[in-house]
C-alpha cells in the first residue's frame, strides 16, 4: 500500500533529492538500497522513494522517456493506457473539436496527459486518494494543465463537459474479471454514460452483442498486441465497428463500411494473418478484399491471395508448399528439408505448438515457419516464408 503522506513528501525539495538518490540504487539489492536511503529519511520516505524509482525503470517500455519524470503505483502502471493508444484517442477528441473532458476513474493520469497534450481542458476523478495525488503530480511534472479530485464517478455531473471518459476497473475479489457484472463503476452506469458524447475503455474481449445500438466499438492494437477496445457514443460514433492498428509506420484504421470479400477459396500463393484488432472487430473479410483474395475457411481468421501485398492490417507469408498434416509424416517431411528451427503458428486446430515442437525433435540447420490450420474444414499444414 502506498503511503500517501510519504508520497506527498517526495514532491518537496528534500523528497526530490531522495528520489534522485533512489534512482541510483534502483537496480541494487532492495534491502541494501533501503538501508542507504534511511540514513537521511524515515522508513516510509525511503520505501516511497525506492518504489517510485523502481517503477520508473519498469515503466520505460510503456512510457519511454516520459517514465523518468512520471510517478507510478504498481497497479496504476499495469492498468495505465499506453501513450500511443491514449494519444490516438486524444487525437480523435481533437478531430471532433472536443473542448473539455472529464475522466471518470483517471488512475495515474495516462489519458489525462494525452488529452491535455492535445489541448483539451481536462478534469479527472478517482476514488483512491493516492491515485489522485499521483495523477496531479504527473500533470505537474509534465507541465500540463488539469484538475484532479477524489470522487466517486457515479456521483459526478458530466453535463458541463464536452466528453465523458471512463475506464471501469475490471477486477473482482478473485482478481481480473471478464464479466461486466464485476466492473466498477458497473455496466448500468456505462450504459447511461453512452447515451451522451462519451468514450468508455473496455476489455478487448467485449462481446459484440453487448455494445448498445448506435455506439461505435473500436479495437486498438499497438505493435501487434491488442491493447483495448473503446466504445464511442453520441456524435463521437462514426461507424459500428472499427479496427485501429498502431505500428512503426504510423496508424491505420479499418471499419465495417470497407469492402469485404467473404468467399472461401483454395490456398493461393500467399497467406495473410490479420492483426488481432481486425479479428476482434470481425473485419477479416475486409482484409480479404484489401488483398484481392478470400478466406481459407469460413470460421478461420486466415486470408489467402495470389498477390503479394504489404498491409498494416495483416502479416503476409509466401506459401512454399503444403506438407502432410499427420504428425508422423510431417516430422519426416521437415527432416527431409533439414529443418531444425521451427516457428509454429496455428488457428482452428487443437495443437500446442511448444509440445508439438518437442515431439518433432528436429535437428537440422534450416529455419522454417509452419502454419497449422483448417482449410475448407480440413486440417492443413503449410510451409510458409514471411514477406
């Protein structure tokens, strides 16, 4: 549990000096580091400084260079939106010319930061006084405007704000929960919020039939990893389903209004593996249309084509050949091709890649990629090369 008084002390000149020293010790043995810090601070202050310094290092993969100036709690860091995703959301608010935003459950302020950077006037509330103090400190550390206060989201009057944003906690006493019945604030609160201009961050696994009519559901992936879904309502909704892909080349988006190709066809010269956000959004057939191809099976998220494409929405492979699907014959075929290092990708078949790789006992010099899936309902093994 974070000591609120000790955290606030960290924001003083003496606390900042201790935090700087803690940063030097963050990679050392924790007990030894605590002992050094306690020479000039109380145990609570030393623990607060060392925890913040350690969390800053842990936050670097998510927050990059901003991590060195920000403050975190362990659960706040885990639950915070990735900056690239938060900035995409803030850019949408900017495009809709949203002037003010209330963040109902702001946590450590990740979304507040992105929205404030985009020029939106922001206010945040959270039930946890520690998170409120951390969010305030983060806005100040980054030189951004915004107000944060302790309050229950369900008691906040959102009418003065252009947009209401919420990120319900998806945990129960048993840990992470995928049931909307365990959300805080609860699902009925979310449904009421979605009757106005709002955005609600939800888990990527949200069922399509749970999304209210007229609300846009957007699934977002960051460098190949599906991070979240967001529900956009009121004037912020522009379509029913959207997949947004963030990668090294920037950002691309696909909607249910794009052309589709839902025919099932034989495997062509190329195989495409749609991004997870595309699959969650149910837009695999739009990828098929984009590559001039079709589906390998009506229930499998693989697309095939006779043409080579670079698409932000799918990873492409050249199909080298089809191999035997039965394990004994497959093992023989791979050994004949001198395969020793094998990447196994699978969809729609009951295979555990790690277990299969052990049973194959390959020892050759070549490296290969194997796709195990169903084609027109039948188990199929394809040797492929990434484009």
